[in-house]
C-alpha cells in the first residue's frame, strides 16, 4: 500500500521571491507583469489529470490581486493555506509586524473562500531558532498547523536538529509538518522539492523519496512554486549570481519531472488527510 504524501504549492509570483528581495521592493510589485495565474493553472491542469488534491499556501497580496484564482483552487477541492501577506522573512520582523501581516493574509483568504484557513508556511522557511516566537502568534491567530521548519543547514533558513517528520509543537496546540529530508550514506539530504527538485536528477529524487516511504514508512512533504513551471519568465539581470542560479536553474525540466512525480507517488493535502 502506497503512503499518501503531502503535496504543497507556494503560490507567489516570480518577482516576489526572497532571492530578489534585495533588488525588488514590494512597492514596485505592480510594475511587473504578473504570471502567477497562468502558471498556477498549469499546476491545476497537472493535478486534474492525475486526480490529485494538494495544499496551496497562498500569498495574501496575490489573493487580494487575483481572488478568482484562489476561488478556482478552492472550488477544485484543494486546501487553501496561508503564505503570509507580503512574503517578508519572519526573523526580520517584529512580533507585532508579523502578527499584522499574518492576520491580514488569513483574513483576506478566508473572505475569498468562505473557509477557515488552518495552515501556515513562512516565506523562505524563515521560522528558525531566532524566530520561534512566531509559533505562539500563529496559535493565537487560530492556525492548526505550520509547515515552515526545514531541518537542514542553509544560509537563509533551517533548524538542523528539528524532527524530520510530523510532530506536535511543544507548548502549542498545533502540529508541525517539516519539509522533507532523506538519510543517504549518513547524510541528511533536502529532497522536499523546489530548487532541490530542479538541481538533483529525477532518479535521485525518486530514490530518496522512496526511501522515506518504503524504508521509514512515513509520508514526505513536497513543495513547488508556480514560477518554477515558467522558463520564459522575465530575467532579473541585476540579481546576485547565486540567487539567479537558485531561481533559474533547470526551470525547463520542472514540468516533465512533476509529471513523473505524480505518476510515481500518491499525494493529498496536509489538512485533509
């Protein structure tokens, strides 16, 4: 019997990513041509063809600008969760700023769907040891689960010693669904999706994810962004070299690999398992 894994989509546009945060101000977002609707619909078409439901972590700003897209996702039976309002790194915010950003995003999405938003994911997994205070605020705002902790070493995110699989958050009435890693030759390798999905060859991703399902008999949490299905998106020439590599590497391979992923594994939303 196959394990039902958690498929998650972080709904944001190409110009809203943290990798370009040093060259693009959110005050200028409206100046960029939006591609999030068409790219998200590509994902919806893939999911429809495989009869798979997912969790869509939607940016509040995007929901406000494209409410019909949020309604479409919800009406297709997918779970809508929260990805903040302005995609700001939590550890750069004060608790009051984080509370207001999250409240605004949650309220915006709930007004569109008419459904309670139960899940949250931080921009760029920015709930780290220096921003664990954010979990208390999520609880206050009525969230039932978080999926922001990445148990790896990384220059921008990560809690390396955090549990690798779903767990109850200590002192909080919430669950955490950490982004997935696989133990390979004694090393903990991030295989949750996104840039890692584009960087590693598909055979390696499949092998690593199979180990989680078959050897550890646990579900994995997988993520992608709509802009990762868009190799024709505008290029940010002034971005740092590493940022451009992380964002643009193998965009032309995402769709083919995603099709193989949907064929090889079973998926469901986090909040509806």
